[in-house]
């Protein structure tokens, strides 16, 4: 268990960084490779982006994927160990220490903002959304991958065996915003459960327009992973959404 500190998010990620790097490897974990990447890259390729900001870039995996598409990308993350790995793996990349709630970047700097499974880590969602919208260029795109609220409402127990022996996923306290602790394979971090309306209302209140939404299913996984994939089909695990910032106030 990470030590308690003033900023639990940073403390947890510093403590868990090595286990996270082991879990992710170079290609990313199972959910990224077989559930999210196909949809996320599909949305990237559907646009025509010149520069991007990856908020919560971690070890820089998605930044490298964007760079391969010819998109100049800046990665922001508060965890120095993960940023050091990002720089080692991408010597020409632009990786900076920072928090989503306080982006040290000019207004309207990027035509694509990405948050790839980072919103769930951020304590102050309202401040983060405000900053993300601020640095997004007019007419730009904000692309989000996140855990669904159904998933986080089932933590920390998640899947369990019922009395009849059947495997089930139980959710509880869906409407209550609260911190939840994620623990797996040596990683121990503080996440945040929020009902779906919290995230949706934050982006809508910022004047954004929803242009894409999906709850992607596993695809292209090895046959021996069928049982794992079946769980992703039974319970909505991830969501992907794309928001567009109006060019002018009159476009809202």
C-alpha cells in the first residue's frame, strides 16, 4: 500500500510506477490493445490533426502512436518515473511534468486533446475539463477513453461468485461520487467513481458538442483469451467519446 501523503494521486503513481511499466510493456495492456486502441486510432485517423496534447500520457505509448500518424504530440503527466520512460522510448518526443487541473500551456494550443484512461485518476474533474477545453483550439477535438461508471460502481469487489456458483458483477452506490482504490499485479492507485452524468454535464457545460460515443467490445484477441473477452462483453468496461469545441460562440 502506498504511504499516505498530501497528494494521494501523485504518491500512488510514484509508488506504483515500476509495476505499471511492467504491466504495460511496450504495447500496452490487454484492454488497450484489444478493446480501445482500434476505436481510438479510428477516430484519430478520421480527423486531420496537426498537433495533439495527451493529458496523463504516462510512459508515452499513445503519444508514440500519434507521432506515427504524423501528429506532433505533447505529453503531460505528474509522474516523473513514467515521464523518464517516455523520454527514453521517444528521444524526440515532447514530455512535460504537469497536472490536468493546471495546464501550463497557452489557450487554443492544440487541435486534438486526448485523455486515454486518465479522467478516472483526476480528483478535480471540473478543473481538468475547464483546462482541457481552454487549451483546445476552436473547432478542435477532445477524444476521451475512460472506464464506464458501471465498472467503477462495482469496485473494489467487481466480479464475484454467487451462492449458486455463477459468476456475477455487482454494482452499488452508483450515484455516489467517491474515491475507489484500484489494486492489481503490484499496482495500487486511487481512482474516482462518478456517475455518468457528472462527466457528461462537465463537457456539456463547457459548450462542447458530442460527435462520437461507443462502448467498444474486444476484437482481435488470441483465442485463449475468450473467457476474458466474455467478461468485457457481459459488463460495459470502457467508453470512448469525442467532443468538438465550437469555432465561435454562435456554433454552440
